[in-house]
C-alpha cells in the first residue's frame, strides 16, 4: 500500500504542508508589505487550499483531499482525479498524489480486465453497407437512407461509445 523510499526520494518540497495534498507545485511565497511611507515589512502568501471530495472512477468512491485551486483546474482539464494522478509527474504530485496513484493502480490491478473488442478482418459486402445505412437511418430518425458521410459519422460515433464503455488498463 505505501510506497517505498526510492519513490518518495523523488519528491522534495520545502513547503511541508504541500506534502499533505495536491498543491500542483504551489508553495508559500515571501515578499514585503509596502505602505505609503515605504517602510517595508516582511510577509508571506499561502496557496489557496481547499478541502474537496473528488470522485474517482477507478476506486468507485469519493476521495477527500486538500487541493489548491490551480490543481483543481488541472484535474478538470485532465478529466478527473484518476487521469490527473496518472499523467502528472511525481515532482508535481507530492506525497499525497503518489499515495493516490499507488492506491488507484492497486485497485485497477485487482479488478479483472474485460475483453477488448477485436477487429474483424472479414471483407465487407454491399449488403453490409446497406444494413449499416438502414441502422443509421433508424437510429437518427430519418425517413430515407442517409448518405455515405452521415453513415460513416454515425458508425464512428457508435464505435467511440463502445470504446468508452470498455475500460483500458495502462499500468
């Protein structure tokens, strides 16, 4: 469950709090308060940290984590916490991100992989093409047979839906 020391040695972060969540490389910043009198005093700025529950498709449950708003935007861009944790580098993730990555990988390894669709090498006939056009006509609610472009677009869309429903394991 817990990573070995070599994995943690990759991550070195001077801001200790960032080890407890997904901070996307954000750390404490230092600077000066400068009033009208120009008498500078030192101050710090902390990252904008939120406590969120993010849904994990791989784990099938919500994951509670401290996350910066910058990391939230990146998670949304990657399409979820699972993709974000898998695609991001260890330097950006920190200890908590690496812990989540290992947890997700272990959970996916325990699940039995479903059979992927195998491409058929059979030659298609005109009857198959007509059948595909009729199927597209029924699904799209058309009165007449669709042209070749519309039929091909329908078949591509149908294939993408099938491929989305089959989980792909990449460890």
